[in-house]
C-alpha cells in the first residue's frame, strides 16, 4: 500500500509540474481551438461532396461520418503524446543518465508528464472544441456508450504512449531517432483512421491493420464512441473490441519493458 501511495504521489507531483510548465505556453494549445474546427469544416465539405446525395458509403451515413471525425479530433486532444521526442532528446544530449540516479522508472516519469500535459489539453482543447462541434456544427458529440468510450479512450491514451515510448527507445541504438519518428507519425496519421476511416481501405489492407497497433490509438475509440465496430469484414460488440484493445495495450507495455531493459544494457555498455 505504501508503494502504491508513493507512486501516486510521484505521478501527481510530476503531472502538476508539467501542467504548470505547459500552462505558461497554453496559447500554443489554444491554437487547436481554431485548427480543430477548421479541419472539421474541411472534412465536412469533402465528405458532403463525396457522398453526393448517397445515403451510405461503406455502411456509414454522412452524419455518422461527420460524427466519426468530430470524435477522432476530440480523442486526439486527449491522447496526444510526445514521449518519443522527449526520450530521444534525453539520450542525444546525455541527460538520460540523471534518471539512472533517480528512484523512479523513467517510463513512469514520462507517463506522469503526459498525464499533466493532457489535463491541460482537456481544459484548453477538448472542452472548447466539444462545444463548438456540438452546438455550432450541430453534431451529436455525446457517446453512445459513455462508460465504454471513457475506457477505450483511456486505453488509447496508454497505447499511444507505449508505442511512442518504444519509438523513442530506438535512440539508444541510433542516437538520433527523428527519422524513425517521422516515418512512424506519417504511417500513424494514415493507418490510425485519422484521415479516413479504416473501412475505406482495401480488404487486404484492413486485415493487416487489424493486427497492427495503429487502429487502437484512434479508430477503435472513435468507433466505440459511435457505438459500433467493424473492420476487415469483422463486426465486434463494443465490449469485445475494448477487451481486444486492452490486450493490445498490455502486449505493447510488455514490449516497451523488454526494449527498455535492452536499451539500459546498451546504455551501460556504452557508458562503460
């Protein structure tokens, strides 16, 4: 119990410091209040033209499509992550060595940082854009299943963090991992469902994406928000896809731990 309380206090303090630090630059986050609605407006015109009077496309009505993009934008505000950039900077500058002297796992420290950063995002990005989408664009932004949606977004929060942390760990081998980071971000922006829903990809691609981590970052929580899930011809109940998402998060977390331990061995060897 004391150990749990200790980690709780560490997470709270790190999150609070991060929140205060980024609050000084909150205008940077507030730009999203403009960018988010403008992006949504562009999607509105694009998909209105694509539908062209058709009732459905790949099983989705126009209002469902707009709701999907509204949900994906809001979820993105809550799950956005920078762990890969932070970690590779620590390795490249040599400052990671200071964490070897601290009585806390760096991954836990980085996760606590993200928590504080996204609490700020909740206040200055998520809430204002929620009201804009709901009351100005008149898109129903209330989830079909609030409990499952909250759980799925939380899992996406962890999934995005662990995946990015694994990317950041490549800096122990490459020193500068910005190339891999850029490639991964490009792939994630397409294959997470942020540009178009994954059901619009060819069937063979959908089958591949079903086993990759990308869909669990954005597509799955967005579909859980909408109240239905299907990919590669597979339809799943909400509780089933959220359970699968949880399994994917656990696997990614274990992978990050394996890579972390291998990274420390290389770091120690290089330091020696």
